[in-house]
């Protein structure tokens, strides 16, 4: 595809360059020719007024000398004979043949006569004794002066256009081919059993859609394998009960050879079942590890969990707003862990704010992290640092608290789950005041290997958070 785009760009640009450069080159050549003859006409025009006044040889020689603008010997004057016994006069250089001069006199207008080394412009002029002809020599070099330079410039511009178009086409081809190669490589790796492989969702829109579909398929494959291995382990566990009965029955058969064979078969079957259980557990752990390494689509998880909580929000009259979850946002955490963290934060909103309190979820995909903001319009939290410590119950009126069921408060594990999830990626959790007036829980999920640079990450985090708050404030105000 990349080479095909380059060839198309090369062919199209070459045709455009040829279509414009060739006519321009011909026009340049014609302009140089016209310029040379125009200069010759101006030189001939300077002799005309002198001929109209006098045909004196001395005066005409002075006029010819003053009209020469370049090397001498290029202007000549053919003066007809005056009187019955007069003779024609030739002043200056003469190159045109007598027949050409006679033809110019007969035509009564300027003409061009080819001569060795160039051409001569013959300009008839009326004098008292008849028609005089002013001859101006135009060398071949004057006819092509500047043409070669102009053609070189045109060729350079055309070559630059061709090279530029090829470079742009190659760049565009690389932009399209690279995601396609990554997608093909990821599909091959997935087929080889590498369950943690995922594709970055970048490039053209069509390839982004293909990458998103591949990642969703890979997540589904991992989930199906996990369910299958869970089922295999469960079925193996179920076999233990009938095996135990068989072993007890075999023990009561006595010491006959058939009884010994039965007991040996039962023991062999138990060993096989144990091996199946161990293998299923190991593969299940590997599947979970691969799913965790591959991460998940945070936007999809947020939409899924909001579908779950929306029914309760509608019953309690809460206004809900979701922003940034309309496009894929991959994070390096397992799907169940992210879902549990979201449930913990949303559960705190429902548990510790009065009915009718609005809340919002915002997702921001930064260069080095994904930021998830859960904010509400409640009373806020008096001690944010204590809220992040395990064991905090959320009671005490710190967040627009409403009484819980018997026993009051909670286990305090919710925000601790969120904190551990963020720290597993190299990120963190912060609690502050939201633009809605209540609490804002900001979860920073670091991406890739940038988590090893905490100083740079925190500086970017602060700028990103301030920018996010300004944009949200502007949207709320509008």
C-alpha cells in the first residue's frame, strides 16, 4: 500500500509538472525572442526621426553610433538614391541580402530576415527620396538570453514538487500501513496464544475502528478462556465426590486381584483429576495475568457500570452527567478491578449524599495517563486524607452524610480499593472540592513506562487537572 501510494503520487505530480512546465518553458522562450526583437525595434525607432530630417551621411553615422546599445556594428541604414544621377547609400553594417531589403521596401512594414549568426530586423522608413530601410542585427544569443536559466529553475521547481509529493505520500502511507502492520502482528500473536496482546487505537478512523474491534475481540477471548478454565476446574472438583465413593467401595472388595486392580484404577483416576485441577488453576491464573497486562477500555467499563447505577439514580431523582466516555480509552488495569473501583466510588456517592444530589463522571485521556473524575454536589468531605485510609467509614456528617442502615457507616474499604488500583499503575488518588460544590475523587491511572518518572508526571498532572477544571467550569457556567 505504501509503495502504491508513492507511485500514484509520483505519476500524478509528474503529469501535473509536465502539463504546466512544458507550456511555461515554451512561453519563456517566446518571451525572450519577443524581448530581443522589441529591443531591436526600439533601436530602429531612434534612427527614424533622423531620416525624416536629413539623409546626410555624416548625420546618419552619428545617429547610428548613438543608437548602438551593445556591441557596435549591429545597425545599418539603406538610403535610396536621390535625384536622377544619385546612388544608394549604405551606412553602418549590412547583413541582409538586397532581395530582402527590396521586399521590405515593397511591403512597407517591418520584416525579419535570417542572416548568418542570427537574424536582421528590417524597418522601412519614408524619406524625401523614397523609402529607407533601417537594419538591426539580432544575434542568436540574444534570442535565447535567460531561457536556459529559466528552464533550470522550472526543472528545479518541478523536481522539488515531485520529491515533496513522494515524501508526503510516503508519510501518509506509513501512517496507514503502520497501524495495519500492528493489527496484523497482534492478530498473529493472539493466534499463537499471547492473550495479553492489544493494539493501540490510532491512525485513520477505519483502522482505529478495526483496532477497537480487535481489542474487544481479544478481551472476549480472554473472558471466554477464563470461563472455560473455571468450568474445567469446577467439573474436576465435582468428580472428587464420586471418586471418593469409588475408593471406599474398592476398599471393601477384599484382597483379590480384581480388587487391587480396581483400587489402582481409582488412584490413577484421582491423580489425573488432581492434575486437571492444578492445570486449570495455573491456566486460569495465567489468563487473569494476561487480562490484567492487556488492560481494558475504561470508557466501556464506565458506560457499563453507569447502566447498572442509572436505575437507582433515577429512583432517587439524581442528575447524572458522563463526559469523555464516548471513545475508547485503554488503561493498564484488569476490567474487574476497574469495575470494582468505579462501584466503590459510585457507591460512596449514593451512600453518603442525600437523594436528589447530582453527580458526574469525567474521563480525560492525557499523553501519559488517564484521569477519571467522580464528582458530586453533596456536602464534601471534611478530612480527605483520612478518607483514603483503610477503615474510614464515611460517617460523621463529612459528605452530606445521610444515616446508613443498622450499624451506620461502612467498612471503609471502598476508596482504599480505588487507591490500590491507581497505585498499581504508578498513579494516585486525590480528593478535593468539585465544581458541583461537593466532593471530587480524581483517579490518576498512569500509562506505559512513564510511571517511573514521578516528578514529570506530577507536574503534568497538576497542569492537566487545572485545565480540566477550567473546562468543566466553563461548561457548567454555560
